[in-house]
C-alpha cells in the first residue's frame, strides 16, 4: 500500500490576472461553474447547449451551423481546424509573426500537408502584400492560415483583408481568434472566415479549457468531401457534430465538460448583455488609459500604434531592470500577474493583458501604481 498523503484543501489566493491569459474570471462565471452537475444528455442540458450555440454564433457574428465549443483548450481548437480541413499533400500558406503562427505550421506538417510560410517580424502584423505574392507564386495552395491577434507580441492583423485575399485566390481561410474573440472587432460572416478557433480564458473571461470553433458551409463541404479519415478520433468534427447538432437525437461522443460549459454559457451571456461592440470599445478605452500611464514610466510599446492589440500590451523592459524580480514582486506584494516575454521577446518585454473582466479602470490604476512603485524600488 502506498500511504494516503495528508494534504490540505487547495486554497488559491485571489490574484489579479493581467497577463496573456487566463484572465480574471467573472464571479458570476465562477458561480455558474459551481452549479449542480447534470447528465450531459439530460434534456435540460441539451437546451443549455442549444443556447450556448446561439451565444457563440453571436460572439463570432456568424450563422454557421457548425459552431460549437471543443472540449479542450485553444490549442485543441487550432488542431481541430487543421486536422479536419487538411489532407495529406495539401498546400497551405501559414503566416508567422509570433509564436502561434509557428504552431500552425507544425500542425500543417503533422497533417502531412505542405506549409508555405509568409514571415513578418515579431511585433508586426501579417503583410497582405506578402500573402498575395505567395498566393500568386503557389497556385496549388488551398488554405491561408493566420493569427488574428498574436498574443506573443500584441500585434493585430487585418483579418478582413487577408480573408478577402484567400477568397480571391479560391482558398479557404483558417483564423486563430483565441485572443481576439470578445476583445477586438471580429465578424466571421462579413469577413468570409472559413474556419476559426478561440479560447475561453482570454477576452471571454471564462475558466480555461474550452475552445469555441466555427466552420463556414464551404469548410463543411471540404470536411464532407474528405477521402482520408481525420487522424484524430476525438477531434473529428463529423463525429462530434452528432453530439452538438443532434437536437433531441443527440448521441454520446464523449462526456461533455458539463460544468465548464455552464461557465462558458454564463460568460457569453454576460458578453451578449454588454453588447459585442461595447465590449470591443471597453477594451480600446482601457488600453488608451493604460498607455497614457505606461509611457511616463519609460515603458515603450513593442508594436506600432496602428496595429496594437488593446487586450495585450507588450512593452519593452527598461535597461537594467530585472525582469523576473519585478514580476515576482508584483505577484507577492500586489497579487498582480503580468506576462513574461515569449520566444524572441523572452527577457525583453512584458505582456500586460487587459482581457475581458480584467479590462476595467481599477485594474489599470492598480497595475500602473504597482509598476511605478516596483520600478522605483528596483532603480
Ligand atoms: C493562448 C493562445 C493559444 C492557445 O490557447 P490554449 O488555451 O493555451 O491552448 C493559441 N493562439 C493564441 C493566439 C493564443 O493567445
């Protein structure tokens, strides 16, 4: 017998989460998650799932039937899009201007497809001109994949223009909206996005672990016309849809994360009550407020003004300042989490998130005050 360890219940502190995600979870969302678990084929649960789909269609601004939440984090939403749409031998343009574009490329390769990369420097948006050149040079390409809001750098790319380009060259678009959904303007139907995935824990301010996805009718046709089965049983949308769109005939695929879906339902209800455009505006307003306070502290933005993400503010760490020590002190003295730099920006930048419920005046004020105090001490 291995002896039972004597361990106390876990009591996390109440932190203020202003990093790249997870973001602060709204108290109503936490409360929703604590409601009684019911069966995932219970008629009342199915009604909740139908509402959840309507709420997701609103958040994405789409009428796509195939709109649902993958039972796993944003990375699984990414993988869902690639494994369902790509077949071995397909060619895909993958735009890289940060960490997540490179992950898309790895997904493409693992599908047995060919990735044609279009690179932009970290901190820059994806260049539509470079994408168009790649489309001209590679008439065999079937898909264009890019990250709308690059969380590793804080750059926003022009999804509307990039998707229009994909369409012009008869390609489908695959869009990472993990950090943009709920925080930046995003219109799936108007912009002609074919496959999109997001995350629960960024601007939706829901608990981590779910990935909203949506597929256009054209993308659904591609999935239906597959000759090679999707290599992932779990992520195969043709099987998952029997569960999400079956109405009363819904049949078992996997046990839905029941309580996490209550939380997503509540977070999307809160978004709908605020209004999508109002939420986008609030993220912008809080970004402006933060920016006004950051610059006098000598903290300069990584990304040029015109392509800055309001919900992810990457700033250079001033010369001589100890990156890890500052973040440790913010956490210990202020219960405040900001993000470290990732990839090329590791040790060089901080990433200050203003996502969802965390995008509010009190947080901006606290963050500025705390940074000022800590930077004065460390100078
Ligand atoms: C966070 C993030 C992901 C990955 O989401 P996980 O929930 O961490 O798996 C993918 N793309 C972008 C742009 C992200 O910010």
